[in-house]
C-alpha cells in the first residue's frame, strides 16, 4: 500500500521507531504535514521517517490518474522494505515495454501485483512499475523509483532510468486489448514525463532478451504499437474502416477480432491502399 495522510493535531504528532508508544521517539511531524504511509500495523502507519499513530492522521484524496481511454490507474505498491523495491531515484528518461510471458489463466494485472508483493516476488528480485491487461492497469512502484526489470544490473540505464511496463499474455485475456491499453498508458507517461517516442523501447533494447516476445514475432506490431502511443488509430476505428471498405457483416468482423492476431490484421487492412 502507499497512501497520503495529513497530520491533524495542532501540536503535531510524534514519530516513533516502531508501531507503538513503547518505541522510542525519533522525531515529529508538524500540523498540516502530508506524509506517505507505506504499511500499517496495530493502528500505526509507517512513513519514511518512522511510525506514527493513525489516530492523528487524516486520509488525503489523491489525484486520480486516468488514461485517455478511461482506464483508472490502480496504485498497489510493493511494500517498502522488500528487497525487490530498491528505491533510488529514477529520472524517467525511457519507457520499457515487456510481456509477462505468463500464459496461465487468471494471470492478469492484479495477479502480477500480488506476486510482486509476495515473498516469492521478493526472492526472485524482480519488479517493474506497471502491469496492463485487457481491463485494468495496476501500478506497483512510483514512477520516480528504480526497479529490477531490464536485466542490465542495478545501475544499468534500463533499471535505473526507465519505467517498466508489462503487458499480460494470460490465455483467458484479450492480448490485443491489453496491448492497446498499454499504448494508452505509454501515451500518458510520455506526456507526464516529457519522454519522446524514440525513448519507448523494448526490453530487448537493454539486454538482448527476446521480449516482448509476441510483439517482436508479429510483423508490424511494434510499429503499430508506437503509432498508437503517438495517437494513431485505435482498434475500434480500424474495425469501422475495414467493415466499411469491404462490406463485411458484424459476424465476420467479430470472427476477425477473435483471431489471435486479429487486431494486427485489422490495422493492416485499415491502412492498406
């Protein structure tokens, strides 16, 4: 978890070394201070400086981040202190695109978030900033923190200077839709951090791994993805264009979209002369 709270008492609130009055006082927050609580225990909240009583804090309504296609970004941060949350300062110079490689049914964005915030995820020493599926975007780390996703070492440019985005490939999901949602997220991140399209790169760019696998092995898909990141035609527009050009029925269009690479086929047909 990671939530913002404001200190309410006029005298401020003490910061303690642990979750209780039996722990030593290590400082204090003044009234009105906004703090980020990364973990809670027995009515106490952990901040970057120590533990404070939640009785003296009031939740702050955070600004909601929403992509242009209406997807709300769900912040479910890896707990502070886990080994796969290295912290540090990420200047957000790049966006790195991955695929999860996990085709298991139910392996959606929420499931990957649970994995990262578990003992297994911590032991694997892996982390990234966002996971995207066909219906949701889950954020696991603040953009401004480094992560372990690029395979180029703790101080490598991929890990230390890029935002990692994983696209789900679960068998019971719609990969084309997940890829489209990822493009909408990338567009938002580009706007927020001033990242140029030339700095939206594949995982392969950093360490040679064949990732994002499906995108890399489907002709034209990476180019179509980057075009959508820049505001290119969406899947709905492609469907409408193809249907109007070739006079196809709704049933035929549904069949084409259900095809494994249907979104790519529609994109090519829509762009054909």
